[in-house]
């Protein structure tokens, strides 16, 4: 029997794959319209999300590839079972890129397990999680390409929209929250030993992970990047 041929990485969904997607989305929309009004906004956002996902081919041996992550967090944006708005959430996106191509290979959006008392604390913990995910991806790629999972040839670059986090990581000044000092020290050490090549501040309006932590955030930019497989050019 002839083995089933895989679709090219840049191909669009097949008719069968579209049917599966539409079927599952329809179930979610029905559920939100009948018994789960709390899911209505989420399901409508999914329905209006990217219509396709483009994964562009990269020459892993020749292209100047790097791993890029975007990290964001919000305080008190999730609810407990009794409806109390006390928990915080974080989200991140991890891309494999050559500077322009944007291949999304890992992402996460979930509540922060540890109680945080400020947006600064939430952003710090989110950044550590995002960096850990990026390092894990690099280890897998390094083992495939170089036979050594500990190789750090592929650089990791991080982006956050927290100016306070950026400033504290790039200074020796101690933060007031003593427990956070250990977390900040981990990021500072990663930058110092080049485990993390850079951590750059960007404004919130171009933070791709913003819609992973906020209900009403605009997800249009992220949808466009996913559909095109390329980062948006900035003036």
C-alpha cells in the first residue's frame, strides 16, 4: 500500500481538515449559545481568528536561524471556581525565525500558579516560563542538527512589554519584592552567560502575546503573522 503523502508545509488545509475544524468550532459555538454564555466571547474570537496557518520552510543548516519568544502577563485576569477575580495569567509565543519568517512552534496561555502582587511580578514569572520553553525547543533542534542538546549555537531572543521588567533585568538595582529577586537573578544570569541573547522591551500595541492574557485585546496582528508566516514590518 502506498504511504499517505504529507501536505507541503506551506499548503492550506484540505477539505477534510476544514470539515474537522468547522465541526469542532460549531460544537463550541452551540455550547456557548445554549448553556455556557461565559464562553461566548472566546468562541467568537476563535471563529474570527486565522483562517490558515503558514509554516515556511527554513534551511536549518544555512539560514541564520534563531528562536524568538514573546511574553505577556496580566494580574487578576482569571477567576476561581466561586467567581473571585484573584488569579493572574500569563502567555507566551515561541517562533523559529531567520529574522523575517515567523514559524510558530510553541505557545501557552494559562494561570500563574504562584500568587503575585503586581504586574511586574506576573511579567517576570511569565518571562521565565517563556525562556524555559524556548530553551527546550533549542535543545531539541540542537540534538537534531548538531547531535548535542546542550549546544547553544542557536540564539534565543526575548520580547516583553514590561518596561519595569526590562529595566530590572538590565541593572544591578534590587527590586523591593524580595522573592522576585531570585527570579530576576535567573534572567540576569541567562543574559550574562548568553543562554538568552537578548531581552528587548516593545510597546504593548505590537506585543503579539497580548491577546493570550487579556479578553478584549486585539488579536489581529497575531492572526496576520500566523497566516502569512512572516513578522509584520514596522516603520
